[in-house]
């Protein structure tokens, strides 16, 4: 007991030097950022309650009353389309006693009524009425206009719906910035626009959310080794990266690593129709995206939009890494298709993603194993003192005549991961958005 | 799909004999053991060529909702033909399947078997419950249970599996992966 009383308290997470924990200049990362509860709680405040976080795709809100429930960090939210056609995002927690007001993951409704005392909220989160309302007639603080569910700001970029709880956050367009050039590879290669295939796959992994995010933001390096067995089964050969014509690019912590091979990822679906579609439509993609970007549509690539939205060209899977604590995430996996694709092709993507990048998938089942044990090993105090090496490609920065952001030579590179952690450290160190540095084109 | 809809009474005159029920049980038990022992090539021998495995991802929806818990067009854990299942299993034979070495320890438990006549004369609709217990590495443990609806066909080579649907209960799969079949 005496030891506990005399033990020096750990410094509050807000006073830690995040640019030392994440030493991107030299390529070393302190493992405490993957383990510490205090750091995690500050992430919920300074990353998830502050950034634009993905909540859904517009195609999930076809009719007024359509809703989904999801999370921004650990804050449960409802996203619902109202009668005017606007998508609203608000807390899924009653303003009376805090109970969850919606338990379905999706559906269509006119209101969300709390099971506890019958408080009913509209599609914009406003309080419509309560059970035994006349009892409140003499209650001066009962003002229905002030008792609605707390609302987030909503922004939409080419079908993707994001929300933020931070009134000071820049606009969504500014937040995505030049990264929109890369997003358009999948979001705008066809005039019909995009949609999500119905439903998703949900799973729990015992890992820190950043291991998943960094894997997609820039870890082409693991693909040839981790996924050797899936590659052998599907391609009958190894995964080889093109050293001459592959890149990493990042903008404010968003990042993509990519080749210009048109079909590299798409081949992994083992659905020949998808590869044919990409080849047949390359010229059409080029009309919208330009010749260079048309080569990215199904290419060997992975990407992460800061903080926790990731996607793969070719497979067309989009996913979120939602934190459930410092050592646990929930992974949601969707499939994005162009609206005017033939049904057969949409089916090929739907079934192909299940076979590759889902918990039963040939590629993904290896990833979870890695991320869990990268996290769990840090239970050891001595283990936790050993810094991790993020030094690959330190001098790979290049200028490119077309690609925006900080561009680096060769997919096999830690550059995007360093950029992700630099952005993370910027946000963790900043008391408000005004103090967050611009990193739209500045990583080594 | 009987899990979503109120079950319709089937007016078929056939009834499964004790011998058939016994043979179906033995088939399902043997199949479970082949999965436990990761003998996938032998497991595939129990299937007809037109076999399909469908394991949809359940959605938590209100009772008043027009859509069911399980719907065919949604994302699924499995929606595979026999050749696609074989492709999945072929990965596990590679020496580079790192996450399968040391191997996962499996038990597939099959129970609540009911044998009913199916529409086709030589086919039986078999309900059962399957529970998968997996242990990996030191202390990793995962459970997954579901209701099966199998179509079992009488062929010259004995009883064969002609189709399978599994309605699992977990909406969020409480595991990092699912590295077996149900």
C-alpha cells in the first residue's frame, strides 16, 4: 500500500511530448502509444471528437427516415435522413437519463423513442415529445427545443458522409484537401457515381486502432510476406512491387501507397469479370481522371483517410477501424461499386471481398493475427521500452508533376506511416484546431 | 428462409426412417471431425458438385422493419460455390500460411438434428445446430454458433451434402477472423 501511495503518478497524457513519442525525423516510435490508457483517452478527445469521421455512404440513406447507427470514437451516434433530404448525425443517448435510443443497426423510422421513459426524438435529433408530458407543464427547465440529442456537423464528399463534433474543425473539403485527388480514383471514375452494396461484415480485433490504420496508410511492405499464402493460392506466384513505377503520397495524415498497374489488386478478387471490366473501361476512366490516375483504379494499393477510414482499390472494400479501448477495435467492411455497373459485376465484388478481405477472407485472416500480437506484446514493461523502427525510405521524397501532397518513390516505404504519426502527434499536442500544423505537403 | 419467416407446413408424405436419421447424423458427425482435423480435401468429398455454402452476416433490425435479420443480397461471411471453397482452403496448405502455424485447435459440435422431406424426391432438409470452438496460441478462444439448414441428397455413392445455409447468431463476429467452415 505504501508503495502505491509513494509511487510517482504518471504524467497526465495531455502533458506528454507527442513529437518525442513519435520521432518521425529519425523514424522511431514509442510503443506506449499503442498501449497506454491515458493516451487512448486523449485520442478519443483530440482525434475522434475532433476530426471528420466517416459515418456512412449516401446510398444507405435512399429514403427519408433511413438511418444507420455507428460510432465516432466511442460516442454512439445515429445518422438519419430527414424529410427535407438532409442527413443528420447526433448522439445515440437520451438527454433524460442517457439510455441508448436506437438499438437497430439500420432501418427506416419516423422517430427514435427511448425505451426508458418514452422520450421521442425526430430524424434531426430534436425532442418531439415525452411520455406524460403534462407533468412537465410547471417545470421551468423543460424546454423541448434545448433537450434534443447533441448534433454533429455533417459533410459529404462524393457520396461519403462524414461528421465531426468539433465546431472549430475546418470544412470537410479543407480537411480532405488535396487528398481528394486520390479519393476520386474510386469515387469519381464513372459518371453514375457510387453506392455501397447492402450490409457489411463486422468483427472485433484485439489490437490498437493505429496498427490497422498504419497498415492501410502505407504498408505495402507486409503484403508480399504476410499474404504469401493467399497470393500463392490465388495468383500462383509471389506479390512483387514495381520499384520503378510505384509511390506513396500523403496529405495531412491521409495517405495512399500505389502502383500504376490498373489491375494488381483486382486480380486478387479471383473474379475475371472485374479484371475485364477494368481493362475495357480504362479509356473511359481516363476521360474523367486523366491517363495516370486511370491506371490506379484497380491497382496494387492501400489507403487510409485520417483517422480511421480505409480502402483498397481493385477490391473496392471500404472499412472503418472503430476503437473499443486501447487494445480493441471493431472492423466494419463494406463494398463500394459504381451505380451503373451490371448486377453480375456487383455480385462479383460482393462475393470476392468476402473471400479476400473479410474475417473469413484469404488475405485478412492473416492481418488480424499480426495486429493483435503487435499490440499484446506491449503488456510487458521492458518490451514497452523498446522503440519500434519506422525508418524505411527516409530519403525517398520526390517531386511529381501531377501527384499532389508529399510524394515518395517506391511503395515499399515507411513514409506514409511517419506522416500518419506526425499528424497524430500534431493533433494530440494541440489544444484546439488553431494549433494544428498544416501537413499538406511536408514529410520526409 | 425459415429463420426470417413464419414456417410453412410441408405437406409432403415422406417421413425419414430411423435408418436415414442415423445415417444423416453419422454424416454430420464425420463431417465435423474432418473439419476439426482440417482434412478439407476429404471434407469436400462429402459435397455434390452444385453445393453452395451461404453464411450471411446478421443485422440487428427492429421487428417492424420490412427487412429480415438475414437477407441474400447483403454482405456475407460465405456465399461460395464448391470450387470457391476449395480455393479458400488451398491457402491453408501453403507453408507460408503463417497464421495457421502453429495450427488452430478446432472442435465443431453438431446437435439438434431434425430430418424433414425436401421438395426433390431424393433430398432431405436437415436442420441442426453447429458450434465452433477455436483455440489458438496460448490463450485465444473463440466461440461461434449457428443454425444450419442443409440439403442432403441420396446418391449412388451414399448421402451427400447438396447445399448449406448457416444462420450465425453473432452480428459482430467476436473474433479477429474465422479460419474454418461451419
